[in-house]
C-alpha cells in the first residue's frame, strides 16, 4: 500500500504514519490511538480499527481475530452539549 | 528481560517514565521499567493534561513552579514534541470561602514569585477569555504561565529518552509481587520471571497499594473514579484552563482543537471503578452550558474515566519506606501527578542516587501520616 493512503479518515492519519508508529514499538490499537489519534474522531475507530489491526499483523505477525479491539467509549454517536444538558434529571 | 537491575520502576505513567529517565541521566542506567499494559494506560493517560502552579500550600506550589521551569525546556532536552503550551489558568471564585481562600493563595503564590493576579469579574472577558459566563463569579485569579501538555506524548518522550540512555522498558508485564528479605528489597517477581534488584520504585498509582502489601507495607491511598469528556475539534478560541472549586470543574481547549474537561462528584464512592456514567455526561454538559454557553452546540465525541490516588492530605507520597531499605514510593498524587512529575521525579532520582535532593522532599515521606504532620491543600479539583 502507498504510504500516503489515508487509513483514519476522521483524524487524517496515513498508512505510512501508522507503519512508522508500529515499527517504533507500538503494537496495539490502544497505543496507536493515544499517539496518532487513530480512533479518536467522530467515528471512534469504527471505520479504521480493522484496517489498522490488519496493518499491525502484517508488520509484527499474529491474527486480526486475536487482537484486542478498542475499548468502547460512550456516547455511541457525537451529541451536542446543549442536548445532553437538557437530559439531566436536575432540570 | 534483564534478570539483574540496579533499580526496578513499577508503573509506566509519567512518574515511572520520568524517574527512569532521571536515574539514567544521573548514571544509574541499569534500570528496568515494568508496565502491566502500555505506557500511560493508567491515570496519566486519562488526565486532563493541566499544569497548574496556583496551589494553596507552599510545597505544592513550589513543586509545580519548578516543574513548569523543567517543562519549558523538556521538549529540547528529550528531543520530542509534547504539546507544551503556557495558556494560563483562570480560577473562578463563587463563594465567601472561595474569596477568602483565593486571597490567601494569592499572597502565598506571590511570595514564591508566581506571576498570578487577581481579576474582577468584568476584567475576565477583556483580559483572558471572552466566552466565559461570569454570572455569580465574585473574583478570579489568573496565572498566564500556568500551562498544559499532552500526557501521552510527555510519557512517551521521557520513556524513549530513558531507553536511549540504557533503561529497559517491559510492557504488558504485570508484577505479581515484590520480593523482600528482612528489612530490604531483593527483587521483583513478574508474570515473565524474576528481576533481582536492591531498589524498587512503586509508581503504580492506585495499584501501588496492593503492590506494597506484597511486602507488608501499608500506604494510605484511596482510589476514586474521576470522569472526563472531550468534544469535537473547534477552531482555537481560548487558551487557559478554566477551573472552579465550587463547581469542581476544569476544562481547556487542547492543541487539536477539542475541548476537554471533567468534574468530581463530591460523593463518589472509593474503589477501582473506571466505568463511564451517563450522570457525569449530563451533569458535565449542564455545567459547561452554564459556564460557557457557546459550547451548547458543540458535540461530545467521547467520555472516559480514570482513578485519582488520594492521600489524606492530597499530597503525594515520595521517598524510601521506613523499615524496608530500597523500597521507594512515588504515588498518591491525588489527581495532580502529571503537573508536578518533572520536579518530583528528578528529586526522587537524586534521593535514590544517594545525592541530596535540591528541594526538601523529606516532608513528603509516608511517615508524615503516622506523625500526624499533615497540611491539607485546598486547591484540589
């Protein structure tokens, strides 16, 4: 794959950047997320996680099926602060 | 994995990584840093990244001020970008108690040479940030040299610099117990084997408590969940961290553009719970909507939680354990470990290297709790 292909579309992270990070010793989705922001955007990794998992296995071996997925962080979809504020019991 | 080391550091957060770096820099390069998961997977990587010098006790203020001095040049020293930004801290007072305490803090901080100032509510918009709602604000303090940085990048920077100096870092390597013979440390047992060492640094946050128990040492730390959220990225529109002790809240706009912030429940139950809650999400949104109405139309993309390792006086436990030679504590940071990490880690490494620390940290030894010598800091969020 070409280095400039975008893998994480939310945060604009390319294949080349991901490979470089894996080669520097980051071997899990969670570590890559914290350093590259892959999976921190609006889609929360639903688009790129499997692709990145495959890139990791290509670089260091192992099976995609054995890789720990990113921890799910709420909310499932981005929600406006004003709407969440209105949902409070204390209103 | 090395089987013999001069020092084993347990915990791959900012403290463990920085202690490893300063030890190696001071000449003790045969160190091993053990981390049960990955770097900054615990409290460090879950924190807000604020670096505040405005504290109510002299020791905390001094440690934070010295740490800012180190942070200012650390990117060059470690050859890494950690997104260090001196955007200031704006602290809002709402009650009589706040006002009284803020004046005391101001006197203390000015005496120490901090460039903090008192602002009247009407000065906030023109001097610091336009979008803050000042309804109910009695006064504020503002320190332009308070700062922030990216906790992941800072931890990684210290860790990589330590490795370059000869430190070994073992990730995904949980410690099963510390090994003690009589009154001294002799090693560490991990799931991957034993490392013989005369020195152990316990920098595992709230998990320091069960670790210390493996050598019959009790440390007075209680874990409390603290929650936090982050929004979608916005064009930069404010620089300072904004905090209020009355609201228990802090928030700032990070370099990436998103707004990140949290607050503490007054009645959070102690424990190792790190689940996110819907109550936090809605209550935090109400607080943010009040304090900065412009945020109402901004979307929250993610929330998470982490653990504060809280001591009885909200100050960290630093130093060698009485009765167990070679067992060093670096824990109990009570929610402000990241911001004082550079100085505290440097001082602890001096202690371990047998040098005289260039700032007194003996008062942070755990023995203060048995001697009843505690000085509670009132500026904890």
